[in-house]
C-alpha cells in the first residue's frame, strides 16, 4: 500500500499514513525511499515524525535545508535531535534553544547531552523532571507539561543517572504523591523496556501483588509486565493476586512482541536506543 501510494496510485493519504504508522509500531522494515516519496506526495507533517524515527537518510538533508533557509527553532531541532545529529552546528542550534520556551529547553538539554555527553545537561533534565513531579521543592510548582516531556527524555536516555531518576519516580508514586498515575506508569515502562532494569521492575511488580505498594501504578501495566517477563516467581505472585486476569494477559501477550503494546506507555522512540526485550 505504501509503495503504491509512493508511485502515485490512488491510495488515500490517510490510509498510507496509517500503514506507515502501523509498520513502525510493529518494528517492521520500511523502505526509506518509499517513506520520503510519500512525504513529498502528501506533505503532512506526520510523515516527518515517522521518517525521523525510522532514520530516513533524506531527513538530515531536510534539516540542513531548513537551516539554510533560516527555518530554525524547535521543530527543526527536534528532527535533528531524534536523528542524533551531533555536529558543531547542531550543538550550536541546540544551545540556542536553552533560552526558549520550557518544552524547547527540555529538548535542548536532552539533545546536548546526547551530542556532548556532558553530564550537566542530563542532571538539569533530571532536576526539572523531579521538580515538575513534586519530588524536590521548587518555587515554580508542579507542571504537567514539563513533567511529561522531561519524563519522556529520561525514558529514552540510556545512562545510570536516568535509570536512577526513573526509579525515584516509581518509588515516590504513592497514593498521596503529586506524581500522576500516567507518569508513574511511564517511568516503570521505561525501566522495563528501554533501561531493562529487570531487578527493580520485578521487585516493583512483586510488591504490587503482595502489598499493593505504589498503587498509582496501573494493574494493566503490572499484569502486562508479569506476563511478558514470564518468570516462575512473577507467575506465582500474579496467580495468587488474580489468577484469571493473569491467565488472560498471558494468553493475549504470549505471541506478541512487546513493541506491539508498550508504545502507549512510551511515546516516540529514536530507533537507535531501542533494545528488543528478550522474554524469559
């Protein structure tokens, strides 16, 4: 369908875009040229997001073209950051966003850490995330937008400091905490899928089954992780907690790749940092 659309055959733009999104979600190989041809045919910005995440080579050319035309700013540098562009000009453009609106500042911190590996940028990102979720005091108060964006960047940053920061969010997600249930789920999902911090994740799941500790974590995510991990200890705990529910999750997930259901907790993922989960 994508190939037919790229050749100009009569395929609705919405259907072609849906096909691309589905293939990407399931981590199926997509011809980069076909994606780029569909973007040129349709022009919708949703193609840019998919092409960026699929690392279509022409996307770097698009970034360079935008910069040449002085089409600078948040949208252009988002493309550059997700593509992992780390040249001197990219670093300068990221730095120019440090004084922009809050969401652009968060992107800049993440992009600069990825480009330079200077731990100060990651420390600032962690501080913003913890402030926004009420883990540390701040005069600015909690901010749902800053919390969601900074958490997303921590999810997709493979570094011990980011792993520790996500652990702190999950640990603090008690019923009376300011952390939202969605953000608690996303932090645990990041630890499970991207960071593969199985020791902490397994213990969190076991604590949930035994004591309902961390009640802001959803039962849906807990059951999905238990079924995907498929370890004897988690299986026993899950069946003691709610056997029929666990059996249904196990049946639903046993033949499905984690990528087919984890996306709702993860958001957009740069392909270069995604490590497939090996079920045990």
